[in-house]
C-alpha cells in the first residue's frame, strides 16, 4: 500500500514536470489586436463616429472593443480594433483613388477578393470609383504588386511577359485573366517587380503619368495636378467647370493649379486631361472627382452700410476683380512658401474670421440683405499696422473700391493672385515689382467693415481659395 502511494506520488510529480517543461517550450504570444478583429489605422480627420459609420458598426461596440471611455479621445495613427468583420484580419490600410486608377486595377494590385473589397467599402458598382475617394484595403498575407504594365497594340502576352522578366502564367494569375487572349491593348495589368517611372499609367499614350495632390479636395481647396507627357504634347483639361492651365515645372513635368469654389455643393464632378500631340491628333482622359465639404460655420449677422451690399455697387466691382484675376501669367514669380501678410506685427496668427464662413449681411436701417461666404482670411490689428507681400509678384491694381475699400492686387504668376482690402493707405503702384516681405500698405477700416483689420484674399485660376492652405504647405 505504501509502495503504491509512493509510486502514485512520484507519477504525479513526473506528470507535472513534463507538463511544465512542455509549457515552457511553447513561445509566449501576446494578445494582438488582430486576434479579436482587424485593425484600422486612424487617418487625419477621422472621428470615432465617422469610423463606426464607415464600417457599419455601432459606436458602443467600437468603444467596447478598444476599451475607450471618451469618444473624443482619438489621434491620427492610433490603431483601432474593428469588431464584427467576420473573415477579415490584419491591418486595414487606406488608399486615395488617383488618375488612372480603376476598380479592376485595384483588385489586381492588392489581390483582395472582390467580395471582401465590396464588403469593406460598401461598393455597389465599380462606377463609384471616383478620384479622391478613400478606399479601405486589407493588408493580407498575399503579395501586393506595384509594377504596372500594359500590352501595346499587336503585342502578345508572351512578348509582354518576356519584356517584364516574367511569364504568361504569372501575368494571367495576378490579373485574374481567363487566358493569354483576355488582355486588351492599353489594359492596366500588374507584374512582379519594382515600380519605376516607365510603369504603365492607365492613361492614354500621350500621358506618361498624372496625379492630383492633397486628396480629397475640399470646397475652397486648391487642386495641384502634375502631369508628365510625351515630348511635344500640349496639355489642357477641366476641373469641375474651369479650364486647366498647365505650366512647365521641375523634372520635365507640367503643373496646373485650380481653385474649387467654397459654395460648390459637395459631390462628384468632371476631371479631364486633354493632350494635343505634335501631329495635331488629340487624346483625352476623364474621371469623376469627389469634392468634399469644407465644414464652414455660420458667422453672426453683420450689419453694414446699405451701399456696400447694393447690387448696383457690388456687381461691377466683382466683375472688375474677375477680369483682373482671370489671366494666367506664364511666369511664376514666387519661390517656396507663402508667408503671412501680417508677419510684421504681433497679430500675424490672430484670425478674426476665416475663409469660407457662411455670412449674411444686412443693410443698416433697411430690409436689404445678402448671403454669401467670407472670401478671404481676416487678421486682427488696428489702423496703421504694416501689410507685407506674402510672396513675390507684380502689382496690377491699387485703388479705392466701394466694398473692399483701399485695395491692392498682386499677380504672383500661374493664375495666382493676392488681394488686400480695407487698407488705410496703399504704398505700392500698378506695375511695381514686390518681393516676399515688402511692405505694400497699412491696415485700415475702409469699405465694408465693422472694424479695422487686414483681409487677405487668394485667387487660383479664377476662384477664391483658402489662404491658410497656402501658409501651411508649399504650392505647387
């Protein structure tokens, strides 16, 4: 009996020792976010509310999955577990659609199954594939491809494969083709290998590459369209309802800058590139582009002199400004960043009113009223403070106006103009060249104002845009 007890005791110790040894051999694996759901990396401008709506989940479920108590605590780059997405794992990346991108091309590039892509992005039809749309792409285990190739007219898949150091089977498999006969000339395909400048662009042959920056474009934003074209090609195009003006830039590229009106309804609009080849033939490429809200607030009612909102005064003045700011001078006068025109005094970052704010003006003692938006950026400051040029240019107007008071307009080139309203004194003349930081006038309270301040207005190819964008980043 004692012998049996001792044997049982030794047996139990042996079993425990073996179990402990096996446990120690199993590598420790910390709990990762993807063990409980895919991970979404928070993008600038995201909120917990918008993320929950994007993935069709409740805010409470999103908060619970991530242990978040305060819905307002969120930072760009933060990783969030997205619950309820069965069959989805890994990191959920985001990609803005640009020129030449297509629904079929993104499927080929990322190797994400069509059903999964539709589920994540709530896509009903490939026709919803607009420039500026932010699509969710899961970074899965399979290879993602960056090298674009395209069969030329009369080129076989075998020739295309040999030219790109691959084989026909790989091209068929990556691009989900039924066979080597299924690829059409000009079709965008993907192949193993590194991306290069010689990649197919998904555009007509006149265009080597094209992209539009800072997507999505907001109301009041500036579109920067950069194109590399074949030698001798002349470019034009359209953004919303404005003809694009292209100018030569660095590295042989051509650049067009185009403002988007602050009152344009958010939605999808035409974006077109036109090319005229040396032989006189033309090629065009058009996609729809998404324009999003600028989220501009309402200003309090403003009571002003009735003469400053009378159409008999305001319309001729507006037409005068349009005629001044419509031409696109081929010379680019500015270099580098724009600076604040109020940089010379302490209030250079004190804004009394921002661009885009919705406004209602009421004529004092009358029933006359006008609705619109604030067309520039207002800086605080009293009479007599110096106004400096935000960038180099040529003065094309300096004189008194009914609404804008003592006004100065500077041509910076490439269709970019600055306007400075309500001055107490103008210190430049028409035709004068000004450099970055030169004093051009003094702050005042002339024209349609409720107090002395500097109003700076920026026009880009015939449209007023948000000047703050131009202070926060370089253009082009």
